[in-house]
C-alpha cells in the first residue's frame, strides 16, 4: 500500500556497465560430408571443403555447433549459423543487452519530471543501416521490480530520437499493481532491491498494454510475459540501428519505488551480417 512519506526526489541517471550486440551472419567454409578434412598446409584452420556447388548436406540444420562443418550447406557453420543461436557457448543472435551491469534504482519521485535512464550504445551494424519494417524489431525486455506499476511512464528512445511509449502513466487513480517481488520495507527515496521479473514489449504480443491488462483482469501482480507497447513500434521504421538506445522511466505518483536489474533489445537476425564475435 501507499503510505505518506516526505522525501526529496533527485535525478538519478544510471548507465549500465557492459553491453553487447550479438548477431548472426555468413562465414567461409564448405560443408557436408568430408568438409573438415584439411588438405592445405595450415592444419590449424578448417578446410574450405568441396565448395558451395559440391556441398552435400548431411542434416537439415546445424546440430554440432563446434565441429567447423557446414552440415546443412547454407554457407554458415558453428556459432556463425543462426541454428546455433544460444547453443553452448554461442551467443544469442540479434540481441543487445546489459546483463553484466548494475541495477538502475527507481526511487520515489512523484513529480513526473526526473528521468531514470539506462543506455545501450550499439555498434556493429552496417553504416547507415536502418529498420525497414517493424517486424525487424523483435522487442525490448526488462527484468525489474516495482511496488506500484501505476506510478510509471516507461519509454524506449531510439538513436534518431523517436520515443516509443511502452507503459503509460494514466493518473493517480487505481489500485496497487506489483511488478516482480518489490521490497516494501524500504524508504521511498532509498530503494532496496527486491526480486525482479522479466517483462517484454513486442510488436506481436497478444496481451494488451500493461495497465489495460491489469484493469481488465483485476490483477494486483503483473504476470511476467509479453505485452503490447502503448504507442506500438511503427515509429522505429527508418531509425538507424547503430547508436544510443535508451530506456527511460519517470515516476509520476508519490511513495513507491523499484529497480531495473537488466534490459535487452532484440532484432531479427536478417539484419545482421557478421556473427563471428559479440559487438558492442
């Protein structure tokens, strides 16, 4: 519940520490039967194989993501192949995240004037490459907790300045809605982390925007999962992929607080031309 407190709100801007864009793209290697038999002088490198016109697939998709063999003859192998996304030591293709960073505190403000932000600086796409269709942006996810969802305006700011409203502040009415498991024993201006849950906003989410979901279902605990953004994501069409992507939170109703523990951007792997190493 909300309790009356008196505390001075201050601007807190937190940029998380480590960011990486992970992507998939082509690599140079043949495939199929006998691909990894070295015939050159350099035994440390995999053989180029019989070439793309002679490649004989031995399976429909890569299943061994560390054998230097293009088993499905698509021109990609091991971690460079989208089939290996997230398998073993292979990174997840098309994601940029801050999972190594420090939490962003969301202290009580109540004035809707202070911004609490975290920025991922993405590099590694082609120069000038833009989002051409909203389907190329798969979504944005946060792991967070807060003791009163209705306090919050949450926005995603693209490199070109486009603002996508993810969660909209609708005014100081309505009942309590938890995100995750907030710590309710702390002071509003000095939040102590609780336990976060993961919430995503995606162009194809079935659930409506968060407060529409809560108001329709009478829920006081927002379930983790995928939700529609209030403004939709069509505004991202035309924005460059490289640059600063920022999540911005405003607290517009007094007392309650929370934390963002990490957040992630997800792009379609068709946008990516190189998956040989994480890009950040």
